C-alpha cells in the first residue's frame, strides 16, 4: 500500500521537517527505563548495527525522494538502539496496527535472554527481533523515543 494512503501529507511534511532537527533532538531526552527483565542494564547487548536502508514503496516521486533523504540522515548508534529497546513495549501479534510503517529501517544483531537475535528497527518506532522461527515485536510510543524515530505513533486515527 502506498505510504500516502497510510500517512496524511501533513505527517510526511512533519517527517521531512523533523529530520532537520533530528541531530539536535538526539542530545535531548530522558533516561531510559527498563520494561522487562530482558531490558534491564546488562541483559541486552547490541553486537552489530547497520546504516539505514530504504525499501521500495509505491509512493509518488516527491514522497520517495523526501523519505529517502530522511532515511539517509537517520542514524542510530548501538547505544541508541539499546535505548530504543529499553523504552519500547513488547506487543503481541495483531497489536502493530497502533503504529505506522515507513519504508526505512535499521538492522542489526543483539543478545538478550541468552539468545542471539537479528533485529530491525523501522523508522516509525517499531521493531522486530528474529531468532530462527521465533519473533518478538516492539513499539515505542514513549516521548523519549521521539529522537530515535522519524515518525511516532499518534493513535493512527483519521
């Protein structure tokens, strides 16, 4: 589905404007809090993080170009990724509808609960961990996640 069908134009403009302030926002924020035992300090370790990747989308050329620029500028360090997971809430299947999706994500690897996981953080404040056939899904609506994402959830209302 084209991003324009899921994100009103104002939100896309907000993403583009937000990218310019992203660097400044990364310096702001509050201390992370643990949400599960897996998230307590020392229990989660990011072992690899890759640059952001833009996926194909059916968006118009101007939207694609704007999102590609925002995606390219979006950066998360290993500490940022760990902070995202510390702030995020794990959610069961079917709860992802509370979040948007953008065709931009950062992939990496982490160790939590004694297991090695591959992760993917979507620029719209969601993430997935995968270890073989096991999946864990995360979403962050905490205000402190704002500098760690390009688009925050807002209830997905009309």
